[in-house]
C-alpha cells in the first residue's frame, strides 16, 4: 500500500514537473526556436512549395467557404486564439488554422460598384456571379437601382449565379450558414433582388411585385432545385398565424399566410424539414434528397452560446458534414457554399471572443470538408466577403494571451498608455466598445478574456463597421493554382466556373 | 446599460451600512402579480427640470415600458429556460430593434430580471431599512430609506403589488424622483400593449449591415450597443 502510494505520488510529481516544463516553455514561447529550427522549418517549406503541382483538371465538386467579415487580422487572431488553447504550444502564434495550410493564396479587392467599403450583398454577388454590384443588392447588375420593386425590371438585370449554373449542369447544390439562409451571403447564391432586406413578404413594400428571398429559395426552379439549405431564418418561412416550434410564444413572420416549409416538403420527393438538433441528427443522408433545416427564428446561436440553446442546434461543422453527405451522392458532382455568418455579427457587436471562436469553428468545418473530399476532384476555397475594423496592436510578448492586456517582452507589468493605463492587444477602430468621452478605464483587474468583454473602440458607434482592406483567398484542388496575386473579388467566380467547366456568365 | 435603467437609477448605488430595522424583501419572482402602472420621473439638476411620463406592464415572463415623452419603449421577455430577450421599440416609426439573449451576451449586457420586474436591484435593496408605513393610491405601502451619505435613497414599496410607489435619490448633482401615478389590473391598463404586427422588426445583429438605412442612422445614439462591465 505504501509502495503504491509512493508510486502514485511519484507519478503525480513527475506529471507536475512535466506540466511545469510545458507551461514554462509555453510562456517562454520558443526555447525550441533556435537558428537551426528556423533554417530547418524554412527548408521544409521550400520543399513543400517545390512539390506543388498545379491541378489543371476540372473539378467535380466545389466547396466555397465564406467567413463573413473574416479579415486578415481576424484570421491571425483566431490562429493565436486556437493555438493558445493547444497543449505544448509555443505561444500560439505558430499555430495554423486548417485553411491556412491550403497551398494557394491570393488577395481579394472587396470594394463594391458604389462603395469603397462594401457590405455582404455586393461582395457575395461578385463572388458568386463574377459581377460587382451596388451595396444591398443580390446577384443583379449595378444598373439596377436599390429597392427596385418592379419584377420585370429586376429580372432584366439578373446576373446568373454559379449555383444556378451548377444546377443547370445537373450538379447538386447547397447553402449552409450560421446566419439566416435568407441573409445576404446565402441569398446571393439563389436569389436576385434589389434589396437584401426583403427576406420575407413582411419586409416587401406593399406595391412591390418582386418575390421575397425566402420565397425565391423555395420556388427555385433551375435543375432539380437546391438539395440543401441549412441555417437560421425560420420566421421568414412560417406564417404569422403559426406559432414557432421552438419559441412558442412567438410566431412566424410571413403575412401572406404561406408556410414555405410545407411548400418545400410538397415540392420535393424524399425531402425533409428540420428545426432542431434532434431532427437534424435523425436525418439519414442516404434517404434524403432535399433537406431544409431552419434552426432559429433568426440567426443561429453564436458557437460559444450554441450548447445552451433550448432546441439545440448543429454546429457549422456538423451542417457541413451532413450537406456533403447529401450532395456527394450525385455522381456528376456538387456545389456547396458554407458561410460562418456570425464572425461578422460578433465584430459588429465589438466582441472579439465570439468573432474568434466563430472563425475557429469555420476552420473546423473546413478541416472536416478536407477530410471528406479528395483534393484531386474537389476545389475548396476559403475566403471572406469583406473585413472589419479589427486590429492587433501594441508589442505583446510571445505567448501573451491574445485576448489579454499587452505585456511587452521581459516586462513584469502591463504596457501603459499616455495616461498610465493598460490596454488590450485587440481593439476596433470604431463601435460599441468606445469608453469615452472621459479618460479610458483602468483594465488592470478586468477579465478582458471573458467571452462577453467588448474590446475598446476609438470612435463611438452603436455598431462596429466593415473595413475596406483586402481579404485573403485560400484554395486547394483543381484550378486552385489560379489564385495568385491581388485579384478583384469577382475573380473567385471565374476560377470556380473554370474549375466546373462552366461558361462564365451563361 | 439599457434605457430602462434611466428610470431606475440603481446600478451605480453602493451597498449601504446596515441599520436595525426591517429590510425590503421581494417575494419570489415567479409570483409577482401581473399589473400595469403609470409613473412620472422628475430629474432636477442645475440645468433645470425634466419630466417623463411612462407606463409599465408586467407579467411573470414579460415586462414592457413606454416613455410617453419620446414615444419609445422597451420589452423584456423571459423564456422558459430563463433566457432574457430585449426589444427597443420606436412607436413613431413603428420599428423594433430585437436583441436575442445571444446578442445581449455579445454586447456584455447581463439582464437582471428582478431589477427589470421590480425596478429595484439587489445592491440597492440591501441598503434599505423600513422607517414607516403609509397608503399610496389607497394601497398599503412601506417606506424605506438608506443613510448612504454619498447616494441617499428613499423608496416607498407597495407590499401587495411588489412594486415601488416612489424611488427618490440624489446622484452626481441630480435629484431623480420616480413616483407612481396609477396602478391597474393588466386588462384595465390605460394604454394597450404596444407590440404590433405592423411594426418592422430588425435584429440587433443586422444593424451593422444597415449603414444606409435612414431609420437605423436616426436611432444609433438611442440604442446601446455598449457593455456593462465595471470597467
């Protein structure tokens, strides 16, 4: 017994010693990072680069991942955020998100036809149609004025989307988003409208004769219709006379009395409609040809809050997996758009924790997609529609908590501003995190890594704004090598169309 | 935090020294009686006097206020799992900004249902002791006072209705007095519940994408996206 106790104690001591070393190394960040280490690391990267061979074949499948608002600073911070959660990290900065390991990269110029800093409507329109348009408009030409209510005029200015072309070619198609499936990014894939806000008939002007976006999703009549639509936005599909199945004290939002979920079910054989995690889990991809999943009345929960949702929701990774399982039954191939829609919302709220955890979940979804597909026949693209005013600043030491206060190398105390107050590494140029007009608060004893902490902002705005700088495009698979240099955002469409052997614009 | 705290200026109060006497006790929140009430808030300062006439409706899962001066309101709802959602209502424009529980978390707002439903928060109650009884609008009430010299406060509490009839405090050169002027069964409220299907609803999460929307531009200064941390 005593021996046994000794052994246990001894093991614990050893383990504790190991953890101490690991922790110490983590803080120091880089005892391994000798000159030889960097030389070896560089040589390995050169070898990998030399072995890259362009895949000039056509793609069977294309998966387009959009991190809404996922600017480069978001990617960098998310990389460190995830890296610092890993055991034996060297500070977290050395980490790579799944999509950062894709072989090809370009930058994307995101301006819209009428704005230097765009919103998600024209940016996704550019990505999915190859044509830039005005803010607030989905997959129409820039000649169309915003809020045009005449269907004939809108139809005359439609620009065909890659999803529509894929359906015409007989491919299966799907959209997945953590935002409403009628929101700008998924909406641009299947709908054409002069106003992104017309998501249900309740938002349409009384004298408009155009179809709302939810209606366009269900009425979509190209090919055999979308096979998968997963996300939030249930209220856009249910009538105001019907209680919501999860939030039973609320109703649907449609005023025309239509229950579009029923229309989906009656339109498609072997179809299903689900609104919670249990229903989602029960879906057998082998037996389901058309799946509509609407897991919230509006946007889905943030990933951080998802597990506390009453009805339960699938993660972005789980939705991506199910979508691929359904779409990949088509031997001709498929096109899938997956959006991490709430990176953008968290940034607008000035909440870096949630923005970064959403970006990490996008990385998880991409990793799963890479596992489930073959790079020989599947083009995978990961990009953002636009950036935000999110910054990584100061001179924090290696391994400094990315959500923490800046502490410079070798310093015992936090770095101070001109008033002698510490500041966080992460911040925003504008937004709700503004603490003025008086002197900045003393954050010394504030848990700035708390999920609900709002990073400081320089200019007071109720909602933080988008940023205009370029965003990254990561890619692997057929034609991925065409992503190089600095490109217009609309170039992404050209590469996808070429990869799927589609005639651009037709 | 959010605007309801304008009428209930309680959050900045520190706990007061305890005195012998009966403390104010709020009954179980689920048992708070449903009712409607009207209040008047008067803010006196060196700059003059401001008056606000406002209405209040309460059920076990919903609290609504309506400021008749600027014709705006707030609605708080509590779901069966205890999560709290919030709506900022602009009646003139027939527009509502909706905050889901996740939206509130993301902006660092931590709603306190007790404070929402009773207009008093715990730190405020902790410093109060009863110093008399009276009748308000023909209803029995208890009078409480704190002796915090930095932020003195007095409250008249309607025992049966579980609602303050008076909140009076001095803070930063202001005297803020909120007094009940009417109380009604919910069905006999002088104003109707303001929720309407004709109103346009906008998610708080979507505001950032509505930079060109004239209504959103006009209310940016009225909606609080900011946090509520002690920093």
